[in-house]
C-alpha cells in the first residue's frame, strides 16, 4: 500500500513538473519477442535499472528475493553484450525444483532470455558469463517471471 502511494505521489510530482499539456507516460508494453530482446539489451547498454525493474513481475517476491533480483539486474548493467536470445521455454527444466511444492513461478513462463556477455570465460566452467531471465505474458505483455516461495511461513519478507 505504501509503495503504491509513493508511486502515485512520484507520478503526480512528475506530472506537475511536466510542461503544460505534456503527460508522463510509462514505457509501452513489450508485446513481441523482438521488443523484449531490444528492451533488455537497451536497458543493459544504457545502464537503465528502471527499465529492467519495470519488466519484472514482482508479485509474491519477498524482500530477500527482491534484493537478489535487483543485484542480478545491476550486475549486468553497462556490460558489453555478445549475444541476447529469446528462446521458447521448456517447462520440464524447472520440474525438479518445483516438485517439492516449496517454490512456484509467479507467472506462467513461455520464454527464456539468455544474455551472454562479451567477457572472458569463467575459469571453472570455461563458458562466458551469462544471465538468464524467465519470461511470460501478463496482460498480453512480456514480463520477467520469478521463482517464489509457495508457503505461508515465508521468512523471506
């Protein structure tokens, strides 16, 4: 509730500061795979945390999960991207992790976004540094989904 109020106040302050007749609009919804790739690449290259944060579907994410995701996003900002692909997601990839019922996806996932950075390979694996995001649709627009805890006694708040 307080976050919603703070967001509303920021929006009102932004509208008040805008020139007469101008409106402050949120980024348009990301509706295609190409737009998803372009939005993520653009945010990484421009070091635009807000653009990435807006893509994330935060529902049911506790405080610790939010910090982990924010860290992952920030650690990729400003890095040179060697490749960025949007691929179909195979639900069986997460079946073992979700099988115990302790975790769930906060959004049905249809795609995986793989960002490979143009940096030397990680010594232990021999593979280049990579970030992977799960993506699905909410209200006909792509959003980044999260794996969240699936029980009431969550100490992640």
